[in-house]
């Protein structure tokens, strides 16, 4: 058969085939322009957006295109005795949207040598991000502000989050990782993620410091309440200026104060929470107060006497519905979307747990305003299918609405013991630790388990498959991964991945040694 008209689809990545000055040139005249020639026609706006220049010429630069060749026309003379670094990021595309396989870096010097300083590292890429920008500031008398100060050097990470920032002048640097959507090298708090490095690094030509980043969304604007309203006589809603989790919520109406019986995140709207009241409100208006560790916010809203007609519904469970568990649960947790009233059980209307067709003896009780806890009188068994049934007649909300489903059902499975394997190992390091060791399934962003340890770790009872291990230096020993912040400024705790995928086989123990190379500077 002949190929389709027009030939096979072009999936070849563009490349930079020549440059002027040539890579590594020295004594380059100060009035020189820079040319880059591509292997094929390219999407010019994507190339221009992907250009990272050090030193940054700002607006004193003009782009001139001629076919596949781009000329960077510097309107001012190049700086004397300086290594010039030009990087084309991996988001540059050809006319069919094929991107560069890797970032391309050209370095030349107007002096007698090329700076040889290097910093390597890894960025935990935000979900959906193909790469991220790494920016570096040479520290001087004032600390850099990533919102306002143009970085001295920047480049784009590879699609696995790794990077090698090279051709740096000797000195001490502060680094950030930016989800730089507009490619300006600056951080826009309203729309871009940012991560602080694990440390400031001292660059010398004989060393190669390593840093890691975990970018997060960090809004530096003061926290405020954007909106507070009442939905019905037992439900209110509050929306903040950014994502936060209140510790407690109080409501005052006509001088009568009540704590919110329950509050949960509104997953349909950013920074929004539902508040469920213990009693209906009186009067025309009320004040809602959200309490945080070091702050509190208040707002007034109009009292709404509309009746609640929404039926209670399941919002989650553990074990998760239709999941397979690697450990035998001691109890089952059923969570509802609002506070409930758990009715009295009878012989004909009761919570039931079965494995296959056999009924399991249990106790069922309301463990908090919106949850039931079901406990077996005998432990659950391995290699079984279990089903939980909750009759709708037993679940009412505080307005007397009954669950819509006639029978709420949750099914889960337990693995047979002989189908599971173990990962056992240790962290070998000059650092003192302690460590957080996380286990991930390959291609998963959620840790299966985290172990707090001084050296050794053991993940038991995992189904056959491929896994990865990440190690975090828990510098403040709080058994939590602190990823750093901009305001107040805090470094991230360092992490690194074990370089190899770990295969788990049934009835087998995989031995793993994590050699910690992410050395923290003291």
C-alpha cells in the first residue's frame, strides 16, 4: 500500500544545528550579534518565548528572522569580560508543534574564559506540567525578590524535573523554581506556582551543588473573606481570597453564639467551605468568624430561613469503594457530605457487612457529626470480597431528609497473603537524618506509605508491580515534608528519588539502598 497523501506525519523534534559565535568561543567582540540556525522551520513566537538570556538585555534586544535562522540583535554592546549564556527552552516548537527534545544552551565569553560553575537538581513537577523554569540570583547586598528582580540565570527543566544549570560565575546563589506561564522570568503570585530551593548554594568551578524544589501555589496577598452567605436554615458558605483551612468556625446571631457543627471544603469552587449549623439562625443577619492558628476573620451575612431539602449522600469511605486493600482494616469509615442523624437499628433495618454471602458480626456507631464507624467483632480475612450495606432509613440529615439511595453499598477486596511482597532497605548518608521515606506506584503522584526513620525502612504487604522510593531529609523532625515558602521565606527540605524502579514480586523481599547525595550545606 502507498503512504497516505503528503507522506508520513512529521514527529521529528527540531534541533539547533549551528550558532554564531560558536559554542565555547572567547574574546567575542562586544558589538557581536548572535545567530541560531534550526534544522527546520519553527514556530517563531514559541522560540522567542522560550529564550532565556544571561545577562538579561531586557527590551534592548531585537529578533531578526531569515528562514530557519534567528539573529539576536543586541542594541547595546555586550558586557566586558562576561560569559554570555543563551538557552532555548524545551517548549520551543516547529510548525507541527513538535518540541525540542531538551533545552539547548549556548555559552561564549567576551573575556578570556568561560565560567564553569554548575548547579544540578530536580523539581517535583506540578501535575500536568511538562517542565518548569529554574532561576538563579547571584547574592549581593540585598536579597532577591522573585516578583520584581530579573534573575541572573534561568533555564527550563527536563520533562522528568531534572536540570543542570551551567556556565555560572563563581559566587553564592539563591534559586527558585517557577511555573513561568508568561516566560518573563518573574513570579506572578496570582497565577504561578513557585518553589524555594533547599539552600543557598556556593558555586565554585570544582564543585556541583545539588538542590531540589517542590513548587506550590503561594499567594502573598493578605487573607480575606470574599463572600459569606447562608444557603438554607442549616447550611452556610464562606469563600476566602486563597486556599486555606480554618481550624474553627463560629457564628453569632442575635447575640447567640454557636460553633459550626461541621465544615468541609467545597470542591466545586476555589477556597470555598460549607458550614453546617447545629441550630437554625434567628434575626435578619449574623456574623461568621473563621479561626486560624495566628489569625481570625469575620464577615456579616443575611440570615436565610429557606428549608433544607437536599438529601444526605455519601462523600467517601475507607476502604475506598471498589478498592483492593493490602492491609486488613480494623474498621470501616463511612463519610457523608453533611452532618447526619444515625437512626436506631432493628432486626429488619440495620447496617450489614458480608463476605461473599456470609454476614459478618459488627458494631456500627456515629463517630463524628458526618461519619459512621463500623467495627467487626472478628478480624477481617485475607483474599475475600466484602460488601457494606447502609439502609437509607437509618440516615437522616438535621432537617429530616432521608438518603436518596434505598441502599448505600460499598465493596472492597483483600489481597491473598501469598500475592504480596516487601521492600526493605536503608538510607546511607553522611547526614544525620531523620528521614521520611515514601513509597509510590510508578506513574502515581500519591504516596502509598510514608515511614519516619533514622536509617532503615520496610514496606510490607504490597501487590506485585513497579514502585519508586523518595527520601526526604526531615530537617525540623516534625515528621512532615516542609516544602518552603516565600513569605515568610523558608527553604524547602531536600529530597531525592531512588534512581531505579523497584519491582515487587509475590512472597519476595526487594532490598534497596538509597545513597543520599543531596548534601546540605552547613
